[in-house]
């Protein structure tokens, strides 16, 4: 009888465990994995490049690798400000109906280089304050580390804070995925520069 009582009591306790706060364990793990993967992609794409290689431009209207790095680093800050701004506002779950992209679509479509997007003037390389590639990369590393720590520890209800962008609405969790996908997009751009037939050999 005592065993039956203990079993029933344990079932009752399990039934009343508080629901998981914020994003799920899987969402947290997936986001951190994606952020780390795309971070490593940036580092790998510029490893051991010379000053001449960093500054090479395939054409006058094309970005150099250094300019890509400046854009990635500046965007890391600006996109997080957008996500954090949405999180600090009151939750607006009623806006979730305006979200048209799945998480996977955010990761794939934002990184897709076949779809060209005009960069906002503040994020154009000539308007960014980083002096060189080294400074931009240091900023990127610092901010990506902070973002990963945030995702690992936050209890914010990221799914119910929705932000509107020119291309559509995303919840705060998806904006974090956007940040990773955006750096991947420009990592691919860096690889395009390296494939140019006139790219310096050293």
C-alpha cells in the first residue's frame, strides 16, 4: 500500500512541474549550434589571408573581403539591437500570424546569395568605423560570444516577441537565427571574391 501511495504521489508531482520557461531545450541547442557553425565559417574564410588579399576588389562596385568583414561585424550589433528591442517590448503573440517564414527558411533564405538585397546606408562598408579587417573580426568575435551566452541562458519568451522588418515579421528567436544566416551569406560572398581569377595569390 505504501508503494502504491508513493507511486501516485510521484505521478502527481510530475503532473504539476512548472512548464519550461522561454524557448525549448531543442530550440536553444539548435540556435547555439547554428551560431557557432556560422561563426567558424567566418574565421575559416579569412584564415591566413594577406593584406593584399583582404583588400582586393573584384570590381569597383564589388566589396573586398575586408569590407565584407566590416559589414558582418556592424550588422551583428545592429541586428541584435533589433532582437533585443523586440524582447524588451511587451510580448505580442497576436502578431505571430504575420510570420511567414519557418526557422529553417530563415536560415536558408537569408543566406541565399542568388537573391540580391540592397544594404542600408549605415551598414555600407564606407560608413562603418572599423579601421581594418582585424578590428572588425575582433568586434564580431566579441559580439557573437555574447550572443551565444545569451541564448544559452535566457529565459525570455523569444517566440512571443515579434518584430517587423521590411521583408516581413520574425519572432525574436528567428532574429537570432537571422544573425547567423546573415554572417553565412557574407561568408559565401567572401568565397566568391576568393574565386575571382584576379584574386592575389598571396
